[in-house]
C-alpha cells in the first residue's frame, strides 16, 4: 500500500474503487491505510475525500451527536441546492433502497417489526391496486409516488406483509383493515345508489 504514495501523498483519486488498481489513503484518526470505499466524499463533485474514514466518523458522531448535527445543519444551510439535487438523484437512482430506509425509520418510530431487506422491496411499473403508473417525485411524494404499505398494519414490515403501491392507494387504505375498507366501499356504494334512485324518481316525476 505504501507504494501508492507519491512524494508522501496519496495518488489522485477519480472514483471510489477501480478494478485495475487498489486505491486508498490513511485515516488521520485511526492512522490505518484503507481503500477509498472506506471514506466519504468531502465535496459534492467527488474530487476530495474526507480525512477520516467512515468508521471513525461514526464513532465521533456517537460520542458527540449534537456537534455532528450542528455541523450537518450548517452544511445544509450553505449547500442547500447541492444537497437537494443529490437527494433527488438518489431517490431516482435507487428507489428500492430509499423506500427501505423510510420503512425502517417508521418501524423504529412506531415500534414495529422490521425484517425486510432492500431486496424484498420490488417496485412495479404500475400500482397493483389502482393501475396508475408509479413515478418518483422530484420533491414531496405525489399520488403516483411508490410507497411501502403494510398489508396488516399491526404486523409491521415483514417480507410477507408488505406491498409497493401508489401513495394514493396507500392514503386510501391508511391504517384500516380489509374489513373496514370493504365497509367503507359498501357504504359509499349505497350512498351513490340512493342518489341515483332519487335523481331517477325526480326525473320521472317531472315527465309524468
């Protein structure tokens, strides 16, 4: 590894990994030589690596999370457009993993079971419930945005209890059970039929 140094400095880096040669640098905290994949990018253009490896940065975050959050807020304030553009590309390029992260967050917040992996999240082209095309929104989620729905809400996120549907279908279902959904459908079906019968009766009365 030391042979990869040029005048005591790491070789220029253009990507995290390469098949032709092993690239890396020494972490300024743990002082270990590690491959580039063990570091983050310091600049949005991916031209400068962080001085500390990911493991050391995570350890520092656990020791002083308030300082790390404050630095994150400052970075966001200074680079808001860059961060938003990066998140937009990330949502579009890896939809399954982003849905998985969101589901994991909700499971922790609601204390639900969570045993799925990103491979369990399969995003179809069309919503299986409504038949509308699924589209990743650039900003906030829209009616056609893909979402993970818990078939039986209380069972949490397990491989046999999730399905990817549109935001619209998920909103319609919400936390209701299948029986509750059928009851709502039956109620509004009766309401619509009663309205039609009333309108038909009024039309017949006018023509009589």
